[in-house]
C-alpha cells in the first residue's frame, strides 16, 4: 500500500532509500497491529488498525516531509547566500590587502621624504640659529660701542657746559 501511495511522491533520495522508507512504513503498520493485539490481551479492549489510519499515517509522513524539505531548502538557500557573501568578502579583502600593500609602500616613500625634509629643515634651523647668534654678537658689540659713545658724548657735553660760560665771555669780548 505504501508503495502505491509513495511511488509518485517525490522524495529527494536514491531509489534504494525510497524503497527503505516504504518498507519502514509497512513495518510500522505491522508493529501497530501487534500492539493492538497486546493492548487487547492486557486491557481486554479492542483497537484496530484500519486502512484509513494507515493512509492517514502516510499522508502525515508526506506533510511532515514537505514541511521539513521546505525548511531544509530555506536553510540551504540561506547558506548559499551566506557563502556567496563570504566569497565576495574574500575577494574584497584580497583587493584591499593588495591596495594596503601598495599604500604601505607609498607611505614608506612619503615617510622617507618627510624624514629627509625634516632633516633639511633641522639643518637650516641650526644654520639660522648660528647666523642669529653671530648677528646677536655683532649687535651686542655695536650696542657696546653705542653705549661707550653715549658715555663719551655725555662727558663731552658736561665739559662743554662747564666751558660754555668761558666761551660766552670770549664771544662777548669779540663782537
């Protein structure tokens, strides 16, 4: 009976496995029939396994199989999508890794150039500091000379002021 009802039903398996399913359903039917006899012997109540209950069992199997097959199909599709995304991510990571290697090379070159520029700026700053110190020395010497001249000028003006009355007497005597 199971062979008749399952022969046209699609089960995702080999023919051997499908035949095993049919045989297992028959075995379950036989086991249920035996249990009905045991039930009668134990409780003195009759129960029967009818063809309708067997057909219900087969239809229940089909319904559960269909539901589980759809669930597995959904999971399979999600897995395929996930694997596709992982493959895309792998390609992206490989691409970014290559770009990173190139950027690291560019960064190394730029860093080397920056170090060279920093060295050059440092050397120029040191040279400028030396020139500044020399200019400061010259300025200090010039300031010292200016200060000396100011002192001499002040002394000369003092002497001039002290000699002014005599100069004015001499000028008054001439003229």
